[in-house]
């Protein structure tokens, strides 16, 4: 049993702060700054993650933890009786919209329980849930496509597929919600009466049904008590209820591995920098506080305070400061985060309503508090130890010894490191910024002046299959005088009917491509969402079929001219256009994974491509009514042989941005492409305009895509420039905030050290003045000390910046497409003189403030 | 288990205490360690109070022996003079009137000395035993000094000693007028005794933050450093003035009175200054 | 009854040629309730002696027995707790905790030991030392003499076995010194405390019941 002396310790800890507010104010600022860094960081990261998850949920169509599909009434009743989840809600499949006006939109018709509607992001924001048989709720996107006004009471009819029949039904709009363009399907909410009439709940299990008719099945959404290990919870639930597991699934928005490793590394780096900066300043200030309080601790020891108790006092002071500083830092940090967030998320690849909004949650606050507090405690451990180690006798003598006690070396190191840190970050930020060159950026992102595509191109809920840039545009564009060059790009996935090769060629592919570490990594990365994926089994299967999946392009001469040529059949650096246009040759994309390139084949090798002309279509799967399904229908189609004419790299703006495991992409001329893929519209049209006509053309195309054909959208060089500016702004903003905080920390550290040094030597100075050293000489000696810091900081920051520049930035920037690394120390060269002035000014200022009293007074101190 | 160990230790502590060998085992933040310290404290104090009882008994013994010792001389003298007187008276007509007067005055003197002695010893005894308590309150220090001086004025006048009083200020101190007067008179009386004919005694006050001091400075031989520590012992008389009449009990009584009032007396030894100086510090 | 005993105490610093014998075989004994002074010139070893007796430092050899306990082998925190319970210090430079009030300073050793404050006793001590009006102010607001009175009150408050006063009037003018010494003397008697004053000033030493003279690390007079 221990004696209870906590109160005395607490009292000492608290009063020590209360009566030394000035001394501890500096420390509070340090704690606030540290917390601010963590807080803004977690706010930003937390909000982005939240945003990404929300986006995933919207895409997935729901926020529930898990979904169990296609249940009949009795199955749902069994499920509902289980009590080990938080809530369960359901919707009943009615059918699908099959309406001429909604060709491009995937709209499902369901009866929703209100809770389920909310969880599925389709609860009406205007109006109410449908009640009468003919009432319906639609999304604004659906209404727009339908051309029905977004007004309650609008009457219209829709063609719906219910069961196996398509029929026309009349509806009255009773509500609408904001449809998210990123979700895979829009919802049409019908009333329970409607559902009961046309799609009564199924009474037999899905697995006993023989036809593909979903109408009348119950879709159950389940929320567990928390989101940890949902899969296990779901598995347990299924085995408890004895239901068939195959139609249940975890909402993939809850799968955690959606952050890529580079981001994790970056985040850890940020955290490390923040921790280090916080540690440096808190440690330094605390350390100096302890030195100036040595006497107090010594005296506490003489009257019987144990080392342990002193450690407790110091730790409690740190905790008290945290109690005060962390909330302030937290709030300020959230503010900074809120300021930076819109800038950062502008580049984020999600389309959502609340983009750039701060999503505060318990985790952000908790992590900030934990990280900040841990930093404070770790930073104060050493000072604590020092305080506890104070010998009572030394403390008694300390009054006399004060003058002789110089500044320990370690402190100097910390100040120098802290100052250098700010400079290194500044230099690195600038390094990244200067690597962000407008011309390369534009070059990388726009090989052409304008790129025109179907507006639904990047919109998952649009059914983009078979749709492209129509001939109307092709004709209208060709009439424009400002056009210099124009070309079409066709596109097709080689999925179920991949590229095939003969044995010799395959061996080449196997050795040159599949055996490389990069290819394996790439394959694993592409399949990272599949928990059972085994790369060895995957490659083994490829070896069996001797075939690869990939993309197939059809390109006009103009588009081909934009490709980067790596190697050609005739050895020249130009593609022989005549040969290419003959239709006997193919261009092959080179495998490139994070800068590692491999030529899977050489010019002259043969590639076999499946001919997918409609006449070779052999239906394999049929619906109940005999309707054939489209999958896997070309297995027996003939293979066309092409010779590789050249190895190329497709520039980013031309490439179709969907990645296959090994980028085995082939390019054919348009005629040959259409010949083996069947007739279709080009996916994109690429246009170069005459110099100085850019604006003219942009005005035209803007008008055209908005008024004449709003199914089309375009990307121009100017819009890429905008993007460039926003990227730049992001880096500048983050860099600016970082540099300001870190410089503040560095300078605070420096000023604190100088002030402490003057305080410690106050009496020495007075003595020196008494024997004839002028104030000027003293200031000079302080300035000289400051210059010492400057010289060391200059050396350390230059060395560190160089190292960071060459070893970290270079790798980082080379890994990205838009940054070009080059060595720079320019910011250092600019900032060091500025710092030189500060390093001289701070001692002068501190000296004149601290040594205002007369010599006699100062000699008499304590 | 833990409780058991505690009990065992407590028993040990008790055993050691009975044998008088108890010492703390260790110093740490445990409550047992603190208990040990307090146990030791208690034992030390009870040993001390036993010792105090013992001192009390010794003091009583001393007191009785003091009375017998101190009263011996005057008693013998009275006896002697009484014999002489009766002898002289028995001579009838031849009796010398002068001698008779002489003897009777000597008897009177010895009686009053005896009276004083017994009175002093009784006071002292009561004071030491605490049967008589002082009631210290705020009083005028100058009034005290004047009262005390007036008590020895005639005696001083006999030796032609000048008494110089420097009392311009109205200081108040915490003391019991009656008893403090007694103490101060004893000190002044002592000074008169040691001051040669025609000398002077200076009395002045000095104020401190916590105390008021009454300095009594005489032009006598002063007190040596050696003596300074002993002068307040019971029945001490200065070496140099053996021939003078008086008994050492006065200063001792004075010190007892002043300490009872939370004041103290300091002797300034004669290596520091010429003459004797005794300072009485009274609590403010 | 002996409350403090030093037996052949030695403290050496350095070695061989640079060997300094700060204490060279000091033995002394202090009875409970005594008011003893140790006098010596600067460098005589009196401060070292005080450090040894007060458990601030360990001797090279010899024993220090406080209240029957040999403290020569105690280390670190043990010594701290020993000091807290057994020794009351009064230093030349007062050594009050600047950040807490006079009252908190006075009861600090008690609270550090987690003991309940004996209100009546503390009030008596505060009253005796004339600090009643000052209990709630910070030490820095007090004069030197007042601060030293607080230090005495702090030493008395914990009812230690012995109060060690190291040049208690070293920073005070003569008038204030007299006050402080008087208080040490009278309160020692009032609260039945054993007090040891260490000083180089023989007039101060005179106030004590017994004077121990130390020179060159040895006792040359004990009377």
C-alpha cells in the first residue's frame, strides 16, 4: 500500500505552471503547434478516407455492412429472427426500367423499406415515399434523362421489365432524390401496393427456381454493431441461420485495403516529420525549463521529494499543458484542415456531393489527441529524467554556479536540427513545385488540343457499351476551318477472347514478361481485391491457354502519329504508315510498370486476334424466354494473324484508363479494327487545331456539346492547364502551411535557446560589464553565438536537402507521371541570408530586452 | 498473504518497542514505512516523557537540596548573631548598645535575605512546575522598565550609580507585567551589584520585527564568553564579585520567566564590548 | 536521549595528490531537545558535515545515526524519504518553492508524505512565527527575514527528529538575523525540537546551548 501524496504532487505541478505562465506559455505554444500539425493532418486524411468510403458506398449503392440477395419470404423471416446484428432492412426487387429514353441509364425498380432507402442513398429529399399504387420516386438524373419536370405530381409513363415481360405503366411522381453519377444504378422507388400487385414476394427459394427472374425476391441489408471483420460476422450469421451463403456479400466499401501503399508511406513520412518537429521543440523548451528550474527541483529533493515524485511533477506539468494545448491545437488544426481540404480534394478522383467538406469523426479527434499526447510525453521523458536526477547538493550550490554552467551540446544539436527541418521541407516543397512544369504537364496530359468523347465515358451508371462519338459530330467537326488534324480512336476489350500466340512467341512472352517481378506485382495489384488470388495459379493458367487479355485500339493515322515509338520493324524511328494501313500489321504497347519497361515481343513477331464480327457470334447462354446472353460467344470465331510492326507507348491522354494486368495492348488501323470487331462508333475523336485558333474552336465545341449534342464532352488543353494550376495550388498550400509551422518551430526553438543562454549568463554578463566589457561587446558575443547556429544550420540543411533531393524526391517524382526531378537548392540560397539576419537579430533583441536593469541590480540577482 | 505479512511486521515492531530496540526497517513510499516512522516518533516521545518525569523528580530533589543549601548560611548567621546578641545582652550593664544594634540589624538582614530566598525559590518552583501560569498580553514596555527601575533606584543611589533611561517610544510587547517586572528587577539588581561605586547603568529599548529588546548595559566588569553560558545557571555568581552580597537565583528566575513568555535573554560577552550587557527580548 | 550521532565520519574527495579530506573522523552526539551550534571557518568542512548529517550525501566512511537508524547506507529515494520524515532544513538561501503559497510551502513535507495536516499544530507554528497574515501569499512577496521564518515553519511543521540550519542568517542583515535566531531558539524550546545551527559567526553560535568547533574536517572543541 502506498501513501497518498498525489495531491501534493498535483498542486506542485499546477502552481509551478500558474506562477511561471510566461515560461510555460512558450511550451503551450509548442504543444499547440504540434497538435495543430497532427490535427490538420488527421482532419485531411480522415476526411479524404471518409469521402472515399462514402464514394465507394454510393458506388456500391448502400451503406449497410452486408447484403443478402434474393431471399424468399421464409428465408427473410429466419434471418430477421437473428438478433446479433444492429439492424436489418429490406427492399423487394420489382424489375428494371426498359425505356427508350433511359437507354444510357441503368435504373432498377424496387419497393424500399424507408430504412433501406436511407441506407441506399435514395430516400426522397423532396416529397415522400410512395404510398398509392401509381406513386413513384426517381432520382433527378433519371428525371432529367426522361425529360420529366422535377415536380411532385408530374405524371408520366415508363416501360418496365417485370418478371419476363416489358409493359408500360403510368406513374405520378411523389418524390425525388439526388442521384449520384458515380453509383452503378439509379433507383426507381415504387409503392408496396405496386410491388404486391406486380411482383409478389417469392415463396420458394432462389436456388429452387429455374428461371432468371428476380422479381419478388427480397434483398436484405444488414448492419452489424461495428464494422470490424464484417466477413466473419456475416459467415457466422449465415451458418447460424443455415441460409445459403452464396448470395451474401460484404459491402466492398468496407474493405479496408483501398489506400495504396505509396499514400501510406507518404502518410507515415508526414507523421514522422510532425512527430520529429514536435519532439524537437517540446523537448528543447522543456529541457531549458528544467535547467532554469534546477534549483527548485534540488530544493524539493532536500526537503524529501523523491526522484520519482519529481518525475511525476514534470510529467504532470506536461499533461496539464496538454490538457490546455491539445484542445486549442485540435480546433486550430481542424480549421487549417478545413482550409486545405478543398484545395487537396480538388484533384481527388471522386465525384460526390460533399467533396472538400470536413468529415469530423471520433477517430480524427482520438488519433490527434493520442499522437499529440504521446509526442508530448515522449518529448518530456528525458527532461523528466534530468529533473529527477538533480542532486540536492548541486542545487544548493547552483546559485553560485549558474554563470559557469554552459549550454549543453545536445540542445544545440536540437535547435540546429529543428531549424534545418524547416529549411529542408521548404527546399523539398520547392523541389516538387519546380518539377511541376506546365509544359511537361500539358504534354503528358494532352497530346492533342482537344479530345471529344461520350459524356457517359467516365460515368459508371451510364450504359456506355456501344456508344461513342456519333457521325454527326464527325461531319460537323470536319467542317471547322480551325481544325488542322483530326483522328478517331476505337476501342475494344480483349477479355473472354484474348490474344493468342504460337508456342515460340509465347515462350518469349513468358520469359520476357511473365517471369519479371514487375509483371507479377502488377498482376497482384490488379487483383488486390480478391482475397483468394494466387499469382502462381494465375500465370499457370495463362501458360495453359497461351493467351493474354488486353485492350485493342483502332487508330487513325493522326492518332498513331502521337504515339511514342520505341522500336520498329525497319529500325527507323517512324512507323511506316503505308504498311500499317495495309491491315496486316499491329502496333504493340510496351509493358511499363512504375518506370520498369519490358518488351514482351519484338517487331516481326506474330499476334493472333479473335475476329468478333457479328456473324461469328455463337450464343452460349440463354434466358428462360430464349433470349441469348452476350458473354463468351466468340470462342469458335477465327483468329486473325498480325505481324508486330512496332513497339510503342501510348501517351496517357490517349490511353484508355482501365488497367489490365500487363498492358498487352494492340493497335490496328480503323478499317481493320471495324473489320474484326464489328461496326461501331469511335470512342473518342482527337483534334489538333491551327495555332491561334484554339479559342475559336473551343467556343464552337463548347456550344456544340452543350446545345447540339449534350451526350458529348470534351477535354481541352486549357482545361488541363486549369488542372495543372490546381495541382500546383495544392502543393503550394500544403508546402506553405508546413513551412510556416516548421519555421515557427525552428525559430521558436532558436529564440528560446538564445534567451535561455542569456538568462543563464545574466550574472556573468553583469560581472563582465562591471570589469569593463561594454554592452556592445556582449551583444557581439551573443551574435557570434547566433552565427554559430547559423553556420551549422546552413551546413546541416544543405547536406540534408541534398540527400532528400537526390534520394527521396528523385524516386518519388520519377514515380509520378507529371513531375520531373531536377536538383535544386535555390530556396536554401534565398532563405539562408534571411536566416542569417534573423540569427543575428534575435540575440540582439533578446539581449536588449533581458538586460535592461543596471549592472548593480543584475550583480545582485538572487 | 499481504495482510498476514503486515500483521507479522506489526508484531515485530511491538516486540522491538517493548525491548526498546525498535528501528525503522526502510524508507519508502509504502504506508508500512510511514507507519514505522511514526511508530518510532511515538516511542521517542514516550521515552522522552518518561525522561521528563525523571527530570521533574530530579528537579524536586535539587530544589530541596537547594533550599537546605541556600538557607544554611543565613540560618547559621541568624543563629550566630542570636547567640552573640544574647551573650551581649547577658552582660547586663556592660553590654555595648552599638553591638546589640549591630547584631540585631544583622539578624534582620539575614532574615530578609532568608525571606527573599524562600520567596524566590517558591516562585521558581511554581513557575517550573507550571502551577503558576503567566498571562502574557500586550503591555507597555516602557511602563515595565520604569516600574523595574524604580524598584532598584534606592539601591543604586546608595552606590551612587546613575541610571540612564532612553525611553522615547511607546513600544508594546507580549508579557506578564508582574512577573516580567520581577525578571527585569532581578537583572537590574544584578547590574547594580556588579557596577562599581559611581558607575552608570544604561537602559534602552530596541524594536525588531518579531521582538522588542530591552538592553541593560552597565559599567561593571562585564561577563566573559566563558561565563556567558553559565551565568543563567541556578545560584551562579560571578567570579569577580564573590565578595558582593546576593544570590545567583535572580538571573535564573529571570530567564525562566522570559522563556515562559516566548522571549529570550542574551548576554553580550565582554570581549565584544566594555562592561556588562544583558538583553531581554520580548515577543511583540 | 541521543537523537543524532556521528561516528568517525569521513568524507574524501578526489584521490592521490588531489585528495581532499573534507571530513576527517568527526564524531559527535546530539541529545533530544538540544540547541547545538557548529562553528567553523569557510572550508572547515562544516557544510560537508551538514550534508552528511542531513542525508544529502553519503560519507566515505563512518556512520550517521539519526533516531537510532543508521542512514549511511541509504541511497537515492530512500534518503529523500528519510529527509522528508526526519530532517528539517533551514538554508541560507531560504529555498522555498517559489510557485506555491507560504502555507503550501509549510505543509509540503507533510503532504509529500501523504499525511494529514495537523491543523492545530500548524496554526500554532504559523502564529508563533508571525506568519498568520502571510499564509496565502507567494514567497517572492516576502522579505528575506519573513522567507526564512517560512523556512523555519516548514522545518517545524513536519515534526522532524532534528532541524539543521545552514548559515540561516547568512543572507540577512543583523537586525533580521537576531529575529530569526531568536525564533529558532524560542520555537525549538516551545516545540521541543532539536536544532543544530551551522555558522561561521561566533556571536550566533553563542545563542546555542552547546558549541562544536570544527576546523580542517575535525572537531577541535566541543563544549
